[in-house]
């Protein structure tokens, strides 16, 4: 195996990254050789010097959710840190997958690879300033200082401007790997300084294959999960391994048959909202209590719950509570969004049957329901229903109250 194994169905991108990793390695090797010669060696040229080098100091990975943007960025980070003496493996590039550099970069413990991912809706100025400060350090291992920003689309405008300065004038050994759904999600000034890589939705078969190989999932279950999630690797894995996720999906796929009167619409809407709320509650139970206890201990609160906090520490506690609240909002929104994606997939299957398209249904396990809706409605009506689900997702993006948005959707699904 190599670091590129988990970059599923993205051959064009992988070839470019491998070429960049190879040129990056050549730069480092040349620099070390010059330093070794000790003859007042010239400092090595910056990463993007020379028009022939495939290496540069800022990259933007874009692609639809589930295409593996962050995975590709991490694989590249690992290849940049590969220290295997035999660095010309697959693709003739570094990234053996086994050496200390590769391994620690992939699991997130490499001293010179900072992986930033957020469970909040936005990344602010303060956090970005810290990151920029960190990015200016020389790599401790002598290769590259790599910052992977998995949610570059969540930078606030202020944070984006802080980042811009760092991307404009990077330290010689610093590499920024930004990930976002599309180039439009990143400030134009930033993206113009990045080399852009666009990933595509990986083929269903390739996703199933990786679930079997990497996660040890049984082939039939892997194929089912890959088909149901239409090439979204992370969701496919979750569906194949998480009982709760399967139950959620089953419930959502029953919705189209339940919205035949207003009462059914309102009830279905409320249930979607409740389910999202439960997911957020689950996350809170898993994480919030521990976080709060840790902060209390760090602040020197009297032991035991309810112990008084020392004077002047209430601000820190308040800050944590705000953060937890924002995370809860984000979890609810993500959960709801997943449900809406499943619904879209259902109606897409309906449309496929209505048009007589000979494609495998994403939701083959509920073929009877798909069939029933297909024969009792028209393609035009199905298109309007798909539009209603998309409109709901957009409304949620604009911060419309979730219950209102979802009720409007279920009503539209009924009326068509
Ligand atoms: Zn390696």
C-alpha cells in the first residue's frame, strides 16, 4: 500500500500530486546536498521557483461532499513527509505509506503537519492568526511545514484576510492545503494564489472496494452502502458500520409515502427536526460534559460537580458554552442535511423509473415505495418534489427556522 491508496477514483488528481511530491522531494534533496557541501551554499529556491517544478506552496482541493478532499490533502501531506530511502514507489513519487513520515502524517501525529478541521459553522480571526503564526515556523524535521485546512469554506471574511497574507508571503518551507466544496467557497484573492485540484464523485464500485479493503466491511454490505450514498465515501462507511445511521435512513425513506395529508406532512416535518435534535444531543453527551469537566479542572474549580469556579474564570466557561452551542447547531444542521440528501436520492430513483432509465436504483431496498410513487405521479411532479427538497436545503443555508423550512417542504412534497 501507499499513501495514495485511500484517494479513491481520482487518478488525474493523484498523478498531479505525485508529481508535485516528487519535485518537492528533489528540492529538499538539492538543499540538503548544498548544505552538506558546506561551501557557503545558496539557500534553496522557494517552493514554486522555476516554471518546471510541479510543486507550489498553496493548494486548493475542491470537490463535492464525500469525494475525499481532505483524504487527498492528507495523502499529499504524507508524501511530502515521506522519508523512506526508496521514495520512488507508486507513481514514481514519495509516499510509501509505511515510513515514520508517512505514517505519522496520515494518523495526524506528525510534528510538521497541522490538520485543522472544525465542528463549528465558522473559523474566526483568532484561530486563523494562531494558525498563521504556526505556519511561519521552520519544519522541525527539515522537510515541509504543512497546514491542512479541511474546511476552508468556513473561514469568516476576516479570517480569510488573515490567511491571505500568509498565502501571499509564505515561509520557504510552508505548504498550505486548503479544502472546500467549490472554488466559489474561498475568497477570490486566496484561490488565485492556490494551485487548484478538483476531485470528482468517485465511482460506486471504487467506494465499495475501499470499504472492503480498508474497513474490512463484508462485500455485499459495502456494495449496498456505496450504492445508497452514491459515491460519498464517508457516508458509505458510516452507513455500513453505524446502526443508528441505518435506522435514520430507513425512517427518512418512509417519508414520501406518509405525506398524503396535511397532518402527515406536519408530523413528518416534526420528526425530521426531532431526529436532528437527538443527533445533536448525542454528540453533546459524548463530548460536552467531558470538555466542561476538563475546563473546570484546568481553571481550578473546587472538585466535584457544582464546585465553585475561581474569580475571573467565568469568561472562559462562557466561551466554552458558546462553542458547544454553536457545535450543536452545526450537528443539527448536518443531520438534517443528510436526511434531505437521502430524500433527493429517493425522488431521483422515482424519476429514473418514470423515465424508464435502466440504472441501478440508489434505494433498491425500498424499490416498492419508489415504484408506488412512480406509478401514481408524473415526471414533472417528481421534478417539482426534487426542487422542493433543494429549496429546503437552501432555506436552511440561509438560516430560515428549520421547522418552518421543513414543513414547507413536506407540504410541497404532498401537493407536488
Ligand atoms: Zn514514506
